[in-house]
C-alpha cells in the first residue's frame, strides 16, 4: 500500500501526521518538499485531488506571503503557483496521498480519513491532545 507525505520535519503538524501514518503500521514515502519541491503539474494535481483552491493551500505564517503581495485577490492561480514554485515554503503542509485520496492534513488528524489501515494503538499529538485511544478509536 503506497502512502506519500509531503513533509516538513520542522512543522509540528507535519510531524504529527507522519506519526499517525506510522501508528497505522505504514511506512510512507517521505518527500521533504522544501528540499525536493513537487513540480508544477504535481502540485496542481495534489491541490485539485484534495478538492482545494490554490489560494487555500498558500501558507502565510513564516513565509514571504506578505512581501510578495499574495493577499491580492486579483492574482491568478497561475501566478500563485509560480510563487509557490519559486518559494516552496509557501506550500501549506502536509499533503498526504493514499489509495483513498489526497488531503492537506491541517489539522493533522485529517490523515485518518484517508489511511488504508486503522490506528494500531493510542496516539497523542505533540501538544498533548489525544487523537486516538488505546483501542485505535478516533477521538477528534
């Protein structure tokens, strides 16, 4: 079973998502997208398959979003994608691809909706919030 995560190890949400994938007994393909950004066609496909708009996948915090004027609603999807290609930190994360679909996993527990296997045990996010109980039942 193939699972891919577009991961940023410096992001708590991304780390939590990866940990939940592993808690299901799955070792995913990990793409550190800041080092190996998806090409334009792949990014466009991820966004579409997740059912999102390009604008909805832009990350503002800790990025050049404001400096680049990306809040301007007159910018086209092509212009926003070009900015994301030039500055991959603008791509919100983590995107996860499984046989059951694609999700931008914010919050991290959204990954549970598309994992092809259940949780093997309890899971608590880094912030201390329990997501899955000891029987593998989702709490959030």
